[in-house]
């Protein structure tokens, strides 16, 4: 009798052998990659479940399982959600255990030891405030009155017949300071906090702006990165502004999922900024654009130190000077074990919160008659630093030049003056000054570069609908 073994079975047997071998050699690069896998699953499930109220199984199926690394070892992975202790633990074949714990006001943190470190023992968490009664939007979702805008929002949720799926979670359209239409996926509502991913970089840009206005950070001056303050260190000359604009000279670090410096920082290192500070430039500052999470983590440490030196001080500062004044009511900022905010990627907020954030930049840094950002800071965000269509913390639509990370820069279909906060898996806060427009699109979208083309189609459809309306006659003075 002849026995035939399927190629799939062979691959699984080989993978079992590889994983079992790595259990006793966890410090090898491949072992580190598996630890990154268990860390990332624990963190994503913990945050989306305990902050956003999403079922962990749904989060894993939509956000984690499609990732290339998860496809290799996902069958051997096991995660446990403890709703009483509010934590998630993930293993591969019983090893490589990583645990993420939830703390009220701080979100989830992956622990690299058994106990929650003292840096995260925040006692005085800023209270969640009621929504502002400023005419922005009613308590329930707003159905667009314009059929064309309603159709554009509905189209954003239509799924193709086969993967990659859009998995749009929320769309909010704000025109002249009011929500004129929005849509939400099942299980998502106006108050649901969703992961902004690298939209967080834009929020970090705003926090630096506030600190600059108060004189606590000098973004254009050298020596603002604590680890590089020595004049004998050539990195002393790198400025916060260059780090925000991705022109610091540091190499790109977010390209090899699981093997790159960014993944190691996020899921292996306890003190992420200290690890980021080991990075060495490979280009002259100000001359080349390269996307760097490590650079933004150094900015985050500067924010922490300027705001008071610990997680509690950062939270109080961020709520008092940014979130509360502009009306962001469902925000959670996450931290590493040293109390440094995860400014490159880990802020959760509702779609309406992100829309209010976009309005801050649309209105030149002013909210409710109060100047939040210093004069010129919005221009800093929307002005390219090199030939790349990137300002500081924001992507620009000034060019569709080649972008090695994602095909082309820009957002096809959106007006030329549009600029946008952008995050992994299709998070967008699009600001269109010429139309007094903010469009937010959030989702879990693999493929097609985070649905940037479909986001552009959404913005174009809204702009076309607004342009089709007859102009309102202005009364004579």
C-alpha cells in the first residue's frame, strides 16, 4: 500500500520541527520573529477588545490572520482572553508566551516580565468628558441628506467578491464644521474607539506643536533628543522637526514585517525609545525621506520628558491641552513599560474624534476660539521637506511621485490641496482646505495599500457632490 503525504502536511511537519527547535533557541532571529508574532497578537487583541469592545476572535480573523507571518504559524498559535484580569496571553506550541495587560486610561501594554512596572501605575486618569453640544453632530449617526454623499459613503462599505476585502469600519464626513454624513460597520458606533495606527504620528505632531507653543520643546533646534545631546555625537544635530518629517537621515525601518527594526522595537524591547536611540543615520539630515517609526519614538520620549517625565503627566497634558479643548472624548493613548507614549502608532479614538482632530488642522490650529497649535504649525505639517509628498506627520497630495513603501505618494482622486493623516490597514483623516472638508475613513484593509485608491474615490465623490450644489448667495454688506 502506498501512502501519499500532501505538500501541506509536509510543510506543517517541517514548521513543527522548526518551531520546536526554536523554543530552546528563542534568542535566534527566527525565534525573535515568533516572539514578535505572539506579542503582536496579544497587544492587538487586548487593545481592540478592552478599549474598543470588539470580539477577540473577530479581531484575530480580520486583522491578524491575513498577515503573512501569521499564515505560517497561526495554526500553532493559541491566545487566551481573561476578561476578569483584563489581559491576553498568546503562545506558539506552548512557548514564546507574551502577555498584554489592560490598565484603565492607559490601554494595553505588552509585558516583558511578570509584573506591571511602576511607570504604568497611574492613579489619576483624566475623566472622560461628555460630548460637546456645539452642533457638530447629534448622538445618533448622521445619514447624509445629499443622495450623492449618501451613495459615496455606502460605496465605501461594499465588499468585493474575493479578498482583499475592504472591511471599512467607519466613515465620517465633516463640512464647514458639521457632520453631514457618516456610516459604521455592524458592532461599531459613534463612540467606538478604533485603532488609528500611524494616524498617531499626526497626533504626536500636534503634541509637539503645543509644547513648542509653550516653549518646552524647540523643534528646529539640535540637541532636543536626550540620548543624543552630547555635541560629540553627530546625531546631536538631528532636530525634532526632521524626525517628524522623516528626513532625519535614519534609515527606513518598517519594511520587513517581523524582521525589521520597527517590529523589534514594538514587540521585543521594554524601553522602546532607548532602543530607537541606538539607530545610526545613513544619510545627511534633511536630504532624504525615509519612513521611520524609531524616529517618531524618539519624538515621543521628548514629549514625555517635556510634559513631566511619566505616563500620568503625559495623559494630563494631552487631555488638558489637546484632546479636551478640541472635543476628542473617547481617546486612549498607549504606553511602553517606561511610561513613554507610543506616539508612532498606538492611539485609539472614535471616528468622530479623529474628525475633530482633522478640523483642528483645517482651522489652522484653532478650536473654539482658542489657539491650540502655534501659528505656522499647520503649514509645517502640510509643506513637503523634500521631493517626497510628505510634510510633518502628514501625507500630502502635491505629487504622485514613486514611493517605495507603497507605489505612489498622494491620494488619487482627492484635490491637490488635500493632505492626510494615514495609518496601517487603511486609516485616513483627509483634510481639504479648499472645500472646508474633513473625511475620515477607518478600517482593517489588507492589500491595495490600505485602500488608498478607494479612500481617494470617497473623497472625490464627496467633493463632486459639494461642487454640484448651487452657490449660496451672500448678503450685500
